[in-house]
């Protein structure tokens, strides 16, 4: 069954803009991992609460 993945693409675009492009260039993979974890935590807990 086909589905619309616009929401997933939107979240990925936001992640790339807010984390990868703004905080780079990256020297180590571990730095990207920690920044990604921090962003996911923020997105799941802080950003979701603002939209309520």
C-alpha cells in the first residue's frame, strides 16, 4: 500500500538544517552521534510540548 512520507521528509529536513548544517563541520563520528541524540531528545520532549 503506498503512503505519503512527507512528514518523515519534513523531520529529516529539519534535522539536517538544525543539526548537521548549523553545527558542522564535524571532526568525529561520535560528535555527530551525540548531537543527534541531543536533537532527538529535544524534538521528542521539548518541541512536541510547544505544539500542544
